[in-house]
């Protein structure tokens, strides 16, 4: 599988990740494993915007 690129714009990244979680993945780890994304990289970028992953809701809030 070709590795996908993460959106560079942080707000687009937030929207992209939350949409993927809602529509295709049961949790952030599954998304990162499947798409070969760095969980730490995603969490760091979104935390800088004031968002954190909520496991119970399966989205960044």
C-alpha cells in the first residue's frame, strides 16, 4: 500500500483525522497502524491547537 501524506495545515489535519476515525477506524492506533502514520506526530500537532484524543468518543476534542 502506498503511504498517504498527512495534511500540512493543522485544521485540515484535525478534520481529516476525525473524519477517518468516524468513518473507517475504531481507534487512533488502528488508523495509524493501517496508514503508517506516527501517532505521536498527530497527537503533538493537534495538541498544539488545543485538541487531545478522546478514546471514549474516538475523536480529537
